[in-house]
């Protein structure tokens, strides 16, 4: 079987081995061929990988992406004869619109992957608010037109799609958090250097002001508390200016390898997520696999897997007081901390890499067969 994917990822074609690369490194083995249309990049450094994955960056910017997806997609379909089109539905939905036009022109079945919706449940900017409005309108429009929708959590995205008119039978819950437990585990005993850790893109939806405010709130009661932040992004310079004024905040722009990230998790006590909109996030799952209790806002997968007082805490209403109180309770209660740490590992054990990648691939192969039998 063959796939045509319409993706928003540009790391692959830029030669960066990010999260999508890690997914494809196992996923590609289940398919004869995978073609991926991705947004325009100024300099394409990689156009194929693994021997059966072929990358097709658009020749121009995103505004007219639907036209170029249609044009390039028809050529790919004529050449490789894919069995299914999979499109990542995100942002202003330009890539998804192109996928819809291509599916209509070629007659191929279409799956929209709603990994998360920008601005849902809360928008960090006017742009995200506008993205949310457009995305909701688009998904409602596609409810009767797409053959299936993929969601990556059942507590957030699934009810959202139901509310937008997507029939339940079209919604496929396929998790997207693939944890290599040979790397992310608690088997290596390391000294705890940091109390709190955040890892991720330094973007508006990550709600960095809440992270720093929460940390300072904790420091009012536990002055020696420490925080480590790992990441880069548009708010990097803002973050650097802020942490100059705050004691015990450590910052790393990047770490060389996943092993280094895992080591830093194991050197920390609690993983903290303050996001306003997420599908996951992945870094919390990774940290939990290393034995860290999680304190998070109620976003994405976190609403599904975090149980208060069992493996961490959910802080409702995006409140720094609630976030800080949960962190303080964990730091001051060795018994509570130990219970949450042990339970965190078991909570994410089901996201083992090979298992979840297999479920992902087999779910789409089964869908292809089902759609064939309907014809």
C-alpha cells in the first residue's frame, strides 16, 4: 500500500531529524511508498529518506499552497498511485484545502489529521483566535466530505470534532506519542539538580509568562526552588530578558541528542506544562516515562492521562496559584511525590514506540481496506 501525505512539517526537507522524522523511521516500514507534500522552504536539503519516502516541497509560499498542492499532487498520483491521502489539518487550513481539492480531483479517499487546533481551548494571540475560527468552519464543512478524521486524544479533540458535526464513526483515535523507552526511562539513577523542567518550542501557545509567574509564586514559599528550560523559538529573546531578573532559572537552547534530554528529565523532579493549546504535549509524556510527576494546564492529552494526586495535577483555569500550589504539595510531601512518580511511569507505558507506530500504520491499512470494500 502507498500513501500521499500533506504535511505542515518543514524539518524533514531542511535535513532536521525532528519528531516527524522519528515517526517516519518506524512508520515507513509498513508501506511500499510514502510521498509527502510539505510547505515551501528556501533551501531544500533532503528530498528522500529511508529508501521509500519522497519529499515534495511546494515551489512558493503558503498563500497559494492549495493550487500548488493540487498541481503537484496530480502528478504524484499519476506516478505512484497512492491508496490514501492524509492531510495534517492545522493553522489557516491552506494545506488541508489543497488536500481536499486533490481528493476531489483524483477520487482518492481523504483523512484529516487534527493533531490539535490552534487557539483551542485558549488562544494566545489574535492570530490563534482567527485560526481557531477558520479551523472550526473548515472541519464543519469537511464533516460530510472527508472519509475519516484522526484525533490524538479522546478527552479534548474527540468531543471537539463531535461538536463540529463530525459523525462519531468517522473519528479515529490514533495516539501520536511515540516514546522510545530505551531512552526515556527511570533506570539511570541521577542526582536531582532541578526542581522543575519545561522542554518545548518557545512560542505563544506554550504560555511562558504563566510558567515564569508560577515559578516565582513557588519561590515565595520555597526560595531555593529551581527551574530548567530547554527550547528555541520566536520568544527566545523575550525569555532571555526575563530570566536575567529571576533567580535559579537555567536555560539551554538545545541539547545534542535525545539521550541528553532524557538525562535532563532524570535530573529534574517535576515536569511543568502551562500551554493554552496542545495535542499532547510530547515532552510531558517523555518526562513521565522518566519518573516525573506532571503539573499541567488542562490541554490535549493531559486532560486524559493526568489524575490529580495520582501521577500529578491538572491546574484548572490556567491559574498560577493552582499551578504553584500543586508544585509545592509535590515538593513538600515525599510520600505524595513518590506515589505520583511511580504512577507516572505506568501511565505512559502504553505509548511505547514500536507498539504505537504499529497501531498507527495498521489503523490506516484497515481503513484503506474498509473504504475499498464500500466501493
